[in-house]
């Protein structure tokens, strides 16, 4: 039951992302495409696609947390509500962070929500690691799919360089 609810929250968070982020996440995370394979299609370099994927993953993490924040009635809580996911991930400016912290100090309801988000954020990191391992296993077990490649590049030094005097 919990996995299904988490999946529904993750899907709703995914749907809030910009289309380009969704595209890159879907192709890199779910279909196993490499950034170089998407580069020409997106009119970017492979490094650009990789950087976009990093931003998209962080955006999904923040959106997932934001999906756990209930609606707020008071105007000052509504403005804070929009920043709680980013604040939990440490992705707000110093000024915004001070404003959020000050509000939380005087608002027990949002303080409880922030505590829940901290818990979800900690669990999210563990779930993401498990999901990544499962996804790699599924991809390697799929018929017609090559086994996952090692991240180690050919010709890369494994011993430190020595200098001669």
C-alpha cells in the first residue's frame, strides 16, 4: 500500500516538471539512454544533456517533497508553502532560508510539516538508491538488452602518478 501511494505521489511530482526535464528523466532513468544518445535529438552536447538530467533529478526530488505539503489557509503560510520542498533540500537562497526558518519558528503547523519533509527527504535518498539498483537489475535482465557497462573508462590510470626528480 505504501509503495503504491509513494508511486502516485512520485507520478504527480513528475507531472509538475517542465516537459524537457520529463523527457530527459524518462529516457535516462527509465529507458537507460545515455546522454550522448539524446544529445543530437535535443540539440545539445552530451555534457549539456547530463547537466540537464542532474537538474531534472533535483527538480523531481523537490517536487516529490512539495507534493507532501498540505494546502495552507493563511496568506503568509501560502507563500512559505511554495518553498518548503526546496528549503528541505537546501536549495533556497540565504535570504529565503532565513525567511522560511523565521516563519517555522512561529508557526507550529508548518513546523510539523517541515519535520515530516525532513523525514521523507531522508527516506527518499534510501528509496532512490534501492530503486536505482532495481532498475539496473531489470535492465540487465531484459532480453535483448546488453548488461550494464562498468563506469571505469578504458585506459584510465588505477595507480597514482609518480614523478621523477
